[in-house]
C-alpha cells in the first residue's frame, strides 16, 4: 500500500512508541493520550498543524510558524496555509478540486481479504483501503492519499517541488500532524520509526509492484464485495482502476525521489554518506512481494506447470535488466503443478486472521508469494550507475556475492563493513572500497564474502558480464532440474517460508492475510540457497 497501510490499532500503537503514545497539546502542556478511539487526538487543538516525527518528537507539538510556511507541497498550500482542515478523504479530494489543484485523479482499491468470497467468510474483517493519486493534467502525481472508505484513518504523501522531498501527514482528529519528510527516513534518530518503518528510504511504497499485483483490484483480479456491502454505494468505488496503473505511478515517484536524493548527496566532487547509498546495494533495506500470476486454487486442483517468480531465485531486475547480464536461459524455472499441490498439504498451508477467528486451508489467492529485492533499492543502484557514480562492474561484483539469495543475505551485508561513513571523493570511492575488501580477503576465509567479491573484482572489464551470465545460467539450470523433484520442491518451499518469516518480522508486514501460515516451526533455522541449487542453513559468519 502507498502509505502507512496498517490497522487503526497498530497505527495508534506505533506512531510514537518512545513516548508510550503520548501527545503534547502545546510545547509546554502536560502529556495526554495521543490517540483516542478511531484515531481521535484527545489533546490536539482543531485548526492546528502539528509536527510529530518518531524518534525526534515525544509526541505531536504545534509546528513552528516558520517551518509550516516553508512547506511547499500541495497539502500545505491548498489546506494548512489557508487555514483549511479537511477531516475526511472526500474533503481532501473535494478541496483540491475546488482549488483547481491536481485535478487529474486515479483511484485504486486494496484488501488482503478481497479475493476471499464474502459468503464463505461472512465475519472476516476486509480492511478495504483506497489509494488515490492526484496530479496536474498530463503530469506525474504530486499527492497520494491513503484511507479506508469511512476515513477512520487518513494519510497523505505530498511532493514538495522546491525542497524535492515527500512530506508525510496523518490526520489525528481534530488536527493534522506532519510526521516527517523523505530525509527523515535517513536520519539515525527517526530511521525505521513511525511512518518510516514502511517508507524506509523516504519514498512512496507499494509492496505488490508486479503482475498480478496481489491483493489489489487489477487486470488480474477483482476484489469481491458482498451484495449488501456499503462500499458498493461509495462514489470512489465506481472510479477504481487497475493497480497496473499504480505500479507505473509508484515506480515513477520512487525514481523522482532517488534522482533528487542523488543530486543532493554529491557536492564538490564528494559523496556524502556513502553508507546510506551503498546499503541499498549490499543489504535488504526493504522488499517487494512477488508471486506467480496463477490462482492457487486453480493450480491445486489441476495439472500443468507452475513457474515460480524469477525474483525468488536471484535479483533478476538488477542483474539481468539493469546491468544487462547476457544470460541465455530463456525460461523461468517451473515445476509440475502436482508438486505445488502436494506441498500445500504436506506443510499445512492456510490463511489465518485471528481478530476475525478466520482460518482457511490453502495458499494466498495467487500462488507462492515471496519477498524479492525491492524496486527502490534497485533504483538507487541503477541511477548510481547511470550517473557514473558507481561503475557497473562494481555493482555487479557486489550483487554477485551470494547472488542466489537476493534478499536477506548476511554474506553480502557483511561487505558494508568496508563502506566509509564520512564523505568520500566521487571519482575513486568505489575503487577504494573494492581495494579494502580485496585486502581483507587475503587474510580471510576462502569461502567468505570478501573472497567472493575479490574473485569477482579480478575479472577484466571485458569479461565480467559474460562470466557472471554463465554462472547465472548454470545455477538456473540446476534449480530447474531440482524444482521438478519432490525433494527439491519441498526444499524450495521451506526456503520460501524462511524468507517469509523474515518479512513477517518487518514492520512492513501489516496484515495477517498478506502471507500464508504453515506448519513449519516458527523457530526453524533460517535457510539459504547455494549456487548448486541446494538449500542449506544460514551461518552466522556470513559465508556464502
């Protein structure tokens, strides 16, 4: 989902945890509960813009006048600086229209329970949410709104064209709170807190960013409504379009912030905070969720083949598409559908939602949902290469360390040890990092990530693409062979569940029905893929 995208209970619990969810009506007033029923702010004054950045502020405090007038995003210009305070989704949208601002509107709908037939689960909480984008005609959107149909929660991401950042706001009735901007996501005190536990790198978020756009209404699936569901009478429901359009919007907005960010961190030939940039190369700062485009019920009851997501096997978007490795493998590894159907029974796949006391056997609506490398991480790497700040060879050598584990790789993450935190000269910073890794490899283990990077780095400029492509080809051939055996498919199912468990520990995991539950023990060892297509246990030392 585009903004915080979590239940009201969790929004209240996580906004300012360091102050035990307290708010301050004024800078000197005594603390009062930050959130009353349905996100009501008991101590907040109407007609006031507050600031409340988790990790920085102990609760919402009135925003200083100078900061408020310095906001140049459409939410501030159209509403707050004109003393207008919309309290519902409709009031926000009508206010923009009335002001003649951002008149091009697109409406999207998401629900993790949206494809479960209402008559089969009448008591299931549906958690419908709208995502609405507003743009000037013919332009990319400058404002995204996330809300449930009843406006119980209301959150906005708005682009400031002067500061070149997204500002994030949430309504806590009877007021609005500015919860930070894109740069807040990078600041140590606020990184990963409040809204930045989802907007990890300061940009807008859509977890399900590829076909079939699981959980969204799209060209692949229609969200089901009961005949008497009041959502049918909501005018916005009649405007809903497919999430395939939102995919393009989100990618464009992510790239807009990436470009602005990179322009800001290079000054006088120096790269500031190189660690902030390269952690998106060496680590998994966040993920997207990928799946097959096949409905799980169809696969489970029929024959044929099931091609698992390519992003499960490697970071294909970065290695194949962005860096152009000339792999010759023409097909995505596939398995007999019967092996998938058998795995659902063997591992006790089911969907569970405890609040609604709901349990249903089987997988998610689209089969085999798994975390994959995030578009926003890859976009930073892609633009670093395009702008000449990082050589393509350096990026490839890093990504090919433990490349069979495109997310949550301790081995690749260990290379962050060699990335400086102080400003570095742009022309040589990658060469200097590579030299430090190669030096460490001389005294480290032969199977360590330093040694693997050193072997990659030793390849001549004319050869690395071909060598890496052959490694990928051989690996995918081995995977494809093992995927067609019962033992191999079971191993890959356990690997997928291991990665899902890591995702479930992230704050980005907001709804119980996003992923399936299985009988695999929650404390089972974390697993990793080897280059020979076998699955093993993750080692604490980070050796690939």
